[in-house]
C-alpha cells in the first residue's frame, strides 16, 4: 500500500507508514478499495471498516523527559585545513575512522551518540539510559578518545588532535523533528555550554564545566582553565581541564556505626 504523503510502499497490514508515520488508507477486506484513513465504511461496497473506525491518536509534540544529562562534544582540530589538502575520498575515509573510534569508546563507557555534525560528534551520558555516574563516564570516555585519536594519523603528513567540551545539567530529552524526520535528542543549557566549551578548547584539550568538575573531582585530577565568558551563556563560568583518573577513589573518611552490616 503506497503512502500518499511520502510515496513509500507499505505492507497491506500496516496502518501507519514505516517511513513518515502518516496514517495509511484503510483497505477494505472485501473489495480491496483504499478508503481514507479513519473511514468507518467502505466507499465502494459499503462494508463497515471496524479496524479503521478509530482515528489515529495524536502525538503530543511537547512530551519530553526532564533529566540530568552530561553532554560531550568533540571534533578534529584543523579539520578545515585537512579538507583543503587531502583528497575528498581521503577525508571521507578519515572521518569514517574517527567516528568509528569515537562511537565505540562512547558506547563502551555507557554513553549514546546523539548526532554527527560535519567532523563533530555529540554524545549523551544519562539519556536515554541513566547510570548514576554519567559525568565520570563522560570524563573517562573523553580521556580515552584524546589518547586514541592520534593513532588515526597514519599516512597523514601531520599529527591529529581534537577538541572536547563537556557539560552537565538538566535537559529535556525527547523525540524532536517533524513528520518527515524525527530523532531522539536533548535540549537545554548543558548542550549549549558543552558546545561553547568545545569552541574554547585548544588542540588536544578537554574543557569541562564546573558542575562536571564538582561531580568527578573525587575520581579525576583537574587543573583550572580559568573563568570563561561563553556566547549565549548569561554568566561567566569556571572551566577545568581533566588530566588523569585517580588511582584510588577513597576520600579517607572512615565508615562508622555499621559493624553488624559489614559483618
């Protein structure tokens, strides 16, 4: 059955198009006449169309899930220069290796790829699945990406480096788009801050927001990157550079009053 909106062919038993989600014509089981979506009676033989009697439910476009999420942005340093000196096929091959590497590392640390934009990757830690230590997972993924990307430079005339920006905060996670294209993503200040930190980061530098630092300082060593004024962010914020993960996460505080539980 062909969708009248996008022209894609669908199975006869489908009620909604697999491509665009539009309601499909209600086929009559007696005469095969294609009735309008929601029709109660066949326009050719008059038979009652019970399956089509109920109109398709309307989707609430504003429905979303408010949750704390850590957003990671990373892209290649000097990508414009690389594009100007490399053959387009070589650039494409490089991007495929870069995205494969980044995506695999993000997945290994429990994150989800939100999108690829040009040479940039946006990853989410905490959506659609939260694990409780999502900021730490994002830091570990960023350090692993930073360590691994230079290995992609084999055959290139210059080394590879990248920028990374990480921020955490409350966002709305939902499916966003139109009837032609929808995708799961997040909206909120955390995504904007992560993108702006990416812009400020130098080659081979990771910058994280103060909230990320506060959430992970017990497991990671940092150095201050100063007070940054970010475009689109009302107040300047403190940024930090993660250096390495700590060998021990113990804070030196004794656990008291739990002898029977420990035993």
